[in-house]
C-alpha cells in the first residue's frame, strides 16, 4: 500500500474513533465512515448498510453522487438478502466486480436506482463476532475497476470502523448505567428527604391554623392557608420529578409502591407522636406507575385527615394485592367531621373512580374511622 494512502487510512480511522468515542450522534458517525471510505477508494458513491433479521440490508448512510436524477439521498433503500452486499455481510468475505450490471454474482439483484454505476466493491462492516452489515463503494459506469489493494484497504477500514462503533456502544451503555444510578440517587434523596420535610412542614402549619387556642387574624389565616397550598403544590412537583428520574423510559411503568407506603406512614407517625401499625401483603414492586400514584395519593390524603381531625391513639394501615389492590386505614378517633366528609375525602373517591375502583368510608364518633380503598389489577 502506498505510504500516502496508508497515512490517509490511519487518519480516517482516528477521526472516526474520536467521533464515535466522544459520543457523537451515531448517524453522523456513519456518515463520516462512508464519506472517508468513498474518499479512500476514490469512489463516486459509498453506502453503509445494516443487516436486518431477514438478511436484507438497509442503507443507513451514503456519500457521493445522487443515485437517480433529482434524488440526493439513497438512505432507506433496501437490498435483497440474496444480493452480493448481503452475502458479504453474512460471510465476512469481500467482493469486487468490474461491472455490477454484467457480473452474474451481482446483476440479478442490483437496484434500478444504481443503474448509473459499474465498478463495485463490498466489504463486511463490523467484526467476525458481530457483523453489522456491509460497506460498499461504486464508480460511474465506464470508470476503471477497483484494484485489489483498494479492496484490501476498504476491508481493513470497514473492520476498524465497525469495531470502533461496537466499542462506542459499550462505552455508551456504561455511561447510561452510571447516569441511571445517579438519577436513582437524586430521586431517593428528593423523596426521602425533601418531600418528607415539605409534607411535615405543611402538616404542622395546618395543625397550627386549626388550634382553637390560637385565633388568627383573617389576613394571617389566609396567608397561612396560601403557604400550605404552595407546599402541597411543591410536593406534587417534586414527586413528578422523582417519577421522571426513576422512569426515564416511558415504557417502564413499574414502581415500588411498598417503599412509598412506608415513607407516608413514617411521616404520619412523626406528626401523630406514635407509629401507625403497617401491614403489607404481597409483592408491590411491579404495580403500574399510574396506579401506584393513585394509591400513594389516597394513603396520603387519608393519613392527612387522621392527623388533622381524628385525635386517634391507634392507627393501622393495611395494603395487599390479590385480584385487587386494597388499601385500608383504620383509626380509633372521633370520626370524620361533617364538613370534611364532603371536602377532604372527595379526592379519595375520585381517584378510586379514575382507577376503576371504589372507596368505602365507615365513620362514627364511637368506633373511629375506617377507609377502604380498592382498585382492580390487570
């Protein structure tokens, strides 16, 4: 190989490695690969094609002259699994022909979009362990054929470029794992620290506002109520951020509801001055995210009412899954005040209805209150 050509090949390989390992867009890296391949082979057209499960090839990137008049982008063209390029992708053995339309190995499968081209060479793209597809180059009909040295260079270049892309995939995967771990750490800190502090602060402010011994001026009471509303809104915003951090993939809809239940019960215990009894039956880690959100909000609303109104000395929380997801919160307090029945608990019924379930409330001044919130699974 000529020293100048070898230096150019090394420079091209280095450029591709730098782009791929720097995290550049994969499509941009493929365009760089095919551009450098066409330049090294002195070709009029270069194509990078990816293998499909059925053995066919799809053009992913191109460089050079248009394949048809008024056509500038051959990306998306599909080559038969019986084409020469597809055979190269499967076998890992390069092919070179003087005229793609005259050689029996290629003529039956040439796309009509390539009728302007004659000399043709194809090299396997990827590695022996993982063949990604094929890298092909074309010259206009009547041009000189590709020499053996050019085909050797193209084969080596295609292997190097494919290896770099595979290595970059591994680096990207490792970076994603690190990113997800960091997202989980941030989400955990937000949920376990920030949300709980905001919620506890809001509950304490609400308790202060409701103490009969502390008569607030109307303006001060209004400001206090506004501050509580703002805290509730902030909690909702932070919880939304936590969900997004923990579920970057929109198709990933599972969440660990049990962890959330323990957190809500823990906050209620701090405000009540005693720890509610908690019973969890069944595996809750795969409850869909939307249903988990409804359940979490129902538990929070119920415990909020217990803290604010009940005066209870004992509270029990039970959550379990079977054919349905059932949440029960029982207290031995004074029952639900009439005004609260139509206001604070309305959200419980609405959330149950949205999830296709039901909410039942049994309350009296002698027995306390039991809220049963049930939604179907599956």
